[in-house]
């Protein structure tokens, strides 16, 4: 088998090439992976990839992540005896869960529940919260037409109600703490940054606020949510 080469190392050279290489920035999607790596105890080296075009649209980064989005990883110890490169946070979480044998369920049925909620975040919660943030904090807030923000506000409220109901009587979304929680909770934490908690009536929810508090109290989360640091 021909081993792949990764030109991303030309721009972000590795000091520890024997470790898993993480190319990321501390956004909700980015910290999913750093938190997972901390929780799983997988040795890794983090590289700060800013959201500027100079980084995410550089030929070196695109060689690993053609969708020009963080996070991305290279695992020099891939499952088939060769390095493997991945982009998309959900795919990376599944890969890491399977690699480590942790936080992905103990049975096939457990795993199905974990993946179900992971996909729910990837397809719904993240995109809707991101759009609400754009129309509330960033350039979209200057658009006079109220319909875009109202659309994403309503859908974000609906998704929070789904999550709140699913958490009734349980600490974690799929039973045991899992990569699904590592995927969902960073987006809940982003609501503070977006300034959208009040409009979403976040603190009136029955189960979600305490769920986020439990997540943020974990030592691996406290460390991973700041990796790599925003400033060099």
C-alpha cells in the first residue's frame, strides 16, 4: 500500500509526527475534537488554523480538508497500517471513538443511539445555531428584513425543546457520556458568545442548562475547549 503524503505539514510543521495531528481553531466544531482527544487520552499535537482565507483556503490546508473547514486530523497510526487524514467533525468523532473504543457505546444498539444524536447535531443543531448567530451577532444583524433571524430563532427553539425532552430523566443524551455529548454541548456553550440565550429562553428549559453545566465541569472539557488557543 502506498502511504499518503500530506503537504499540510509544509505550512504547519509537526514537532511530534508520531502523534495524531489536529488542525483546528476553538469554534464549537473545532473543540469537539480537542475535547474528545482529551477525554480519550490519545496523544496529539494541535496546530492553530485560523478562519482567515490565508489559512483555510491555503493549498496546504485544502490538501487535507478540501471543504476548507476546520477541524481536520492526520492519524499517523491509521487502522490499515498507514496514516489517515480526515475532515468533518462528526466523522472525526466517530473515527476517534472507534479507534479508542471509548464514548461510542458498548453494544451495537448503544452505538446506534450515539450516532443518531451525533447526526442530529450535525444536521440540525449546529447549522441552525450558526445561522442564528450570524443574524444576531455578525453581518446578518444589519439586514433589516426580520424573516431570516425569525426563521432560525424558531427552528433553534424547536431543536432545544427536542433536546430538553430527550434529556428528561437522564444525565447524557444517549445514556452514558459519549461523543454525541461532545458534539452537542459545545454548540450550547456557543449561545453565550452569540448573545442569543435570552431570545431562546435558554434558562427556562428544564434539563438543558444543567446538562451544559455537567459537561463544562469535566476536566477534559475545561482543557479541550481552549485548544488550540485563539491567539498564537
